């Protein structure tokens, strides 16, 4: 019975209370106020509002809304509501795109501002329902206090008859003899009604705040087109950064590895050439042989590093498909790997490459950090999505911020509008799931 009473229920109640001022800021309420003011000015509160009063109110409210949208006032109202939703409901909604550079005000054609006006219109019924949810809390507390307050307020002299006390219920204030308290025993019935209202209050509050949160996500966040443009901009930036990082790594590997070995090879061959001389017998054949052997070893090492570098750019085993490439990874893993693959439709080469490197990085992380005994790699392909899952029975606690390569994987996956999710509680197990589109 105590389950509904948690800290989040209190935050939701505060959110409902904070939303009550939006009833006054609602365009419908402003229209009613404008009609009444025009009626008072024109007729002195005599008769009914004339059609001209309604027209004046419509024009006045319309101009006010255009002013709100043209300035930053509407956007600020939306920012306040998003802030309340973040702090009290734990819902983070991205703000709409900022005003274009070089413009102080968004102007009357600001879509984000008009969505705020739409939210204010929808907020009127939502605020009334939130007020009803607040009534559950207040009415329940008042009813619950009747047995305690009865003696303090019902200590009248004998012969004096007092009116019965009405009881608050979810259906309103019953005052027509339906439910009234006249005796001390009746106060316990009122207390029971109050306890029932308090038990139901968190559920009612959660329902109305969930509906309000749905409105906030749909109307106060960025529009679908703006959100898609923002996602594409982030994907483009990630692709540029990933390409630049790949080029830097390629240049560093060539400079620090194969280039140095090839330079050593050329130096050894030059020294051997000088030892041989131009003609005649070789003075130190053993030294020449040693230099040639060193040059041969250097050539083999450089060739091996170039092959490793080539596999890092595009593993040749991927030419046979992702199943063979993953099987090769599993065979070379330091931890036993359980491999399960079901791909009815082969992805594009770019998607196969990303999935391969994700699996390679996750297997390497498991071997270095997880202390796991087994790793399960499962790949399943749907009609449009390729899902890669790598799970281990290790110690858990995987965190992308600790430099385990997960943040880089997330950036690489985001380039093709993919997602990476991590479930790694302390103590394990760890499951990393990568979802990629079949077509890049």
C-alpha cells in the first residue's frame, strides 16, 4: 500500500501545481478576458457582449500571440516548461533550433513559437485535469483529518444544532445530504474516503503528468524535420571526425612501423653494397651475409606490418561475408566465444565493415577488462536492421567515459544512423547491442 508514495510522486504533484499559472496564460483565457474588458469599456457592464466586442477580442488576442511568437517570449515560455519537465519529471526534451544568426528576434513565422502557442492551447484541459489531481491530495488530507479535528470544532453547548460537515470525494463536494458528517462515527467514514483518495492520488497524478509530458515532447521539442537535420549534421560531423582519425592512425602506423623498417632495409642493403665493393673478392663475406640477413628480416617484418595495416582498413576475410569474418574473430579470441549468426539478407559492405570492427573491439575489451570466462556473439538480421550483440559473464561496470573504446564505437555506429546500447551493472554480466541499418 505504501508503494505509490515515493519521491517521484511528490515531484509530479509539484509539477501539477507549477502548471496551474499556465491556465491564465492560455489563449482561451486571454480571449475571455479581452471580451470582458471590451464589454466593460463599451457598455459599462450592461447587457451582453456585442459582436464587436468579440471581434475586438479576437484581433487583440491574435496580435498578442503574433507578438509573443515574433519575440523570444514564446520560446522562453517553452523553455520554462521544458525546465520544469526536466527537473520534476526527469524528462529531457531538446530545445528547438536557435534563431538564425544575425537576427535578434525569430519573427512571426517562427515554427517553434507557434508550437508553444499550440502547447498553451492544449495545456488548458491538461491543467484542469492536473488541478483535479491536486484535489485528490488536498481533499484526501482534509477528509483524513476529520476524526482529529472533530473534537476541536464540535464542542458547542448542548441544544445547539450545527450543520453537518460535507465530505470531499473524487466526484466533487457532496452537500445535498448524500455524504455529510454529523457524528464522530461518521468522521471515520470520511477518513476512509480520504485514505482511498490519497492512495489513488499518485496514480492519477502520474497519469496526467504522463499526458502532459507527451505534449511537451511533441510540441516543445524540435520539429521532426529540424531534428532530422540536426541528426544528419551530427552524423556528418562524426563521419568527418572518424575519417580524420583513420587517416591520422594510418599515417602514424606507416611512419612508425613500415616506413622505419623499409628505411632500415635500404640502409642495410647500402652497407652490404659497400662491403661487396666494385669488383674482386669480398673482404668480409660474413659481415655482408649478416647485413643481407638483417635486410631480409626487415623486409619480412615490413611486409607483415603492411598486411596488418591492410586488414585494419578492410579485412580480406570480409570479402567472403560477415559470418566468415566473425568466425575468424571468434577463432582468434583469447576467451571462448559462442557464435550464433542468422543473416538472411547480406548487408552492404560498409555495414559489414562497421559490424566487424564493432565485434573485434568488443571482444578485445572483454579480453582486457571483463575477466570473463565465455563471450556470446549473436548476429541477427531483419528486413531493415542488423543487430549485433556481444555478451560476457565478466565483472561488468563497462563505462564509455573510461576510454574502453565504447565511445569511439558509438561514434562510428552513429555515422550510419545506428545505435549502441550498453547494459553492464557492477558485478556483471555485460551486454552491448549494436543496431545498424542493412543499407548504409
